C-alpha cells in the first residue's frame, strides 16, 4: 500500500522504507508516463491545448484523486471522464470547455468499442421513411454541447459559450468507421423525436418538428426532411423502417 501510495503521489507520500530512491524513481516515472501518454493518445486535442506543466498537473490530479474501478486500459478514458464530471470541478488553469471537449473526444473511442451491431435492430432497409417508422441506429449518438467542441484547438479556445449550442451527430457505419456530422437545431430536434417515439412514422415526426419550430409550411419541412432522412440512411444512421407487425 505504501509503495502504491508513493507512486501515485510521491510529493506527499513517502516511499517504503529500505527501498533505494533510484529504484523507486523507475516505477514513479514508468507508471505516471504510461497514464499520461495513454490519456494524451485518447484526448489529443485536449493534450494540445495544455502546455507540458499544465498537462502533467491535470494527469497527476487524476492519478492522485480518482480511484478507478477497472484494470482495463481501454476503459481508462471513461474513468478520466468520470473524474472530470464528478470530482474535478472548476480549477485555475482549466479551460471552461474542459469537460465538454473531453466528452466529445471520448465518444469516438466509446463508439469504436461499442459491441452493438447494426443488425441488432430489426428493420426493413428498403422501407418508406415517410410512411414507415424510421429505425435509428444504436450506433448513432446525437449530442449537444454549449461550446463548439468540434472546432476547438490550440488556435481556437473560446472562454464563453456562444448564444447557440452546437449540435453534432457521431455514428459508426457498416464499415466500422466512426464519423462526425454537424446538425442544425431542426435536424437535432428530428433525431430527438425519433429517439422518443420509435414507433411514429417519418411523416408524423416531420409534422411534429414543423409544429415545434413554429413553421407553418409543413409541406416544405416534409420535403426537406425526407431528403435528410434518405441521406441519413445512406450514412447508416437510419437503418430503414420498422418491419410490418413491429410498428
């Protein structure tokens, strides 16, 4: 326990008695550098916006304060995200978009490891998306953020969220490629309605969308929305429609 506590927090926890510091240093650096490099590889944008000192401090804080409940390295990014969500809160030097950017970067890994397959949901791939109930892929995640996380980088680090949130769609297609797509408020609303009402026809969903946004020209919304749904089917975001008897 003393050995592990010292490796985790060498500044405040003494090394076990009788162990040469030269030998302890090997373990201190090996463990910490492994964690730091692994997190940097999974959160590359986040890593680039921190200088060496800031990144080391963030990694060390996670290493010291968080108790992970998994021995699996692929789950370490989720543990880091959990640390940001539940423990870290706002600290000097942290960008205001820290949590949102980390979540956005984590999503790509999470989707690549998700064990769902597109075949897990029954669907008719040739079904009429307007008259039938569209089937949204389990590997398509509509997301909304206060900050434009898809644009953040070393040269763009907003300190205040814009007036409008950023709506994004992250999905994994049949080739197991994780893709990103920017949504507007209307398409984000349509996808939310699909999630909430999986048995509702595409036409009814578009009519509800028009009503929600206060747009009286429902026919235009249906025409535009129909084109959007076909594009989403081409991208494997929509798989088709619910088969007869399941609607």
